[in-house]
C-alpha cells in the first residue's frame, strides 16, 4: 500500500444524481460511478495520512492506483506531432463551385458564382504529390476524396477521369487506392454503378423527412429533391454499398429530429447518421434559414441518441465524439491537403474561396504550374499550434479531448486562441456529459465502441 497518493492524470468529476458523481479520466479510458464520499476523499489527498484510512478507503485508492488514476499515469498521447515537412498522404479535390441543387443554407452559396472547374493539371499534380509522399514514407495506402463548395460529383467526366488516373498511377507505384466522396445524391443509376466499382463509400447530404428535404434542398427550379435522393439511397442499399447520411438541422426541423432518425432508420440501410446544427453563413443570410435553438437541438439529440442501437447506426454530431480522442476539432489544424478549383490549398472543407475572410488563415499554399507545392510554413505552424493543450479556455474542460477545441471556422471571431463558450461550445459539453451518463448506465451505443475500445466502467 502506498503511503501517499496524488492524481496523475486528467481527472474530472461530473454530476450524476444526488448521491453519485462520475469520475472520468478521458485519456485513460476510465469512467466510474462514485459516491460523494470518494469525491471528498480525492479532494483531500494532499493532506491525508494513509495510516488513518479505513479498509474500504485503502482498497479504493489502491484500485485507482492500479488503474493509473493515482500515482503514475499511462495516459494516451493525443497531440499530433508537427512534421518538419508538409508531406500529405491524402488529397481532397474540390472539383467545382457549381451545383445541381440550391440548398437554402449552403455555406458556399454553390451555383451563385461564375462557374469554375478544376484544371486537369491541378488534379494530376495533386494526386502525384500524395503518391510520392506515400511511397516515400514507406506506406501502402493512397487516399483520394472529393468535397468542396459545389457538388463534388457534378463535373462527372472530370471526376471519373481523376479517379481512373489515380488508380493507374497507384497501381504503377505498387500502392492501394481508396476513394471517397461527399455528394448531394442526385445521381443516375449508371453513375451509381460506376461509383460502386471505384469508390469505397459516399457521404450523402440528406435531411431525412421528404418535406424537409424538399424545403431545405430544392432544385434550381424550386422543386423538391427528395425523390431523387431516395432513389439513390435505395439503389445503393440494394447493392449493399457503404454510405453515410449527413443531415442539417435548422429551426425548421429541429423539433423533427427524432422523427427524421426514425424515417432514415426504417427506410435505409446506412450505418452512419450525422445530425449537425445549421451554422448561419453563406446562403442562410439571403434565405432567412436560421440556426436552431441549441437547447431544442440538445433535447432532441438526446432522444435520438437512445434510439441509435435500435437502428444499428453510429449517431453523430461533430462536437461530441466520446468514442475517440483528439487534440483538434478536425484536419484543418493537422495538414489537410484540400485543393480548390483554382488550385489553392486549404485545410478547411468549408473555406473554399479567396473571398472568404477565413482564407487568410486556412489557405496555406497553392499548386504551382510545375506541379510543386508552394506552402506558407508560418500559417502551417500557426494552425498546428491550435490544439486544446494550447487553449487556455479549454484547459480545465472535461470535453476537450472529444471536441478538440471546437470548429475554428465557427468561432465567430478571429482570436483563434481566445474564448470559446458560445452556444456550440456549451452544446458540446452538455452532449459529452449526456453520453457519459448514458455510458455508465449502459445505454450508450456506438458501433466503434467494442468491449476493448470503450472506457472501463466501474462503480466505486
């Protein structure tokens, strides 16, 4: 038995009920239901004489020592190391700024600007770059994705040609290729047949209930798009193709979240459903599409959370990922290699044009005419430094390793190391707590959380 005890990890106590709290060490994967007496005991560790402890207290502290909560930690290393050179092994191409929908809330106002499609040399040089990097780093997998401020698959011939080029060059280099794409789902059966042969998965923007989809995501002529996307998803289901669903929640459908999850779960085979609250930007400002009340989003998300197991889906929101640990919200601060239609390199999927004020930070370089990359190392280092271990506001937050300091594109200010605390930040904390409560009660479900990956649940 130790004679002295001290906390040796990130450790938090969170409310559960009148008589119990949750003891949570995120980077140890340890979560426990504890009574108030133990919380008080831990608060007094620095002044405790071990010889005065009773048998139950001694046993509890010894157990916490065995779990590395006390007297020596084995916490997971979460912070991504800054690499001396920019050598990405995945590229995301933004083929166009055009779209065959006119979604009311589009962050990029796709289709409103002068049409732009990526030059072929930009695509080939970007693909060549990641193939060189993968081979040079002794890895075996090349990753190619399509995303951006327009519908990624809209310039269909370009996309096919880019994928086939990547397949040929990867094969020559003796490497495996994996291809993904986001899409609005307006695809013909011949396009879907080709996709199923060449892509690993799709992420489909789909707002669930037919009338919501038609209202949120109309065609350019104002007619609804539900019938087209419904056909796409059922065709993919019939061929057992992997895809996820990403739904935007606005003030229009925030009270329909549970009904929307039921509709998706009962009608489609997707194994991933992502509900994201609308962020007021882009076309929202001209269409009066409003962000939802976050308390309503929270309440309805909690109801949906308890239904995820029924449908066998990973139910997601970007700011609450208790099944994983991260020091940053996304790859925007970790060397993302995303290429805009005009050849700029952005680290953020939502910052796609030079006229976006956030491009001053997120645009870290450009594809040069000779195929090389021009990278602003100062911007790159700045972005890399923006992890939660460097954010004073996040220092004592129990949710920081699950939200990664929040989306820097949605801060609402340019003091990137400054305060969070806005409505999304508070939502993140409340949802992480809700999921931890569900976890200790045995009610949280996520297919990534197996018996070996979920936090240890104890009762002390």
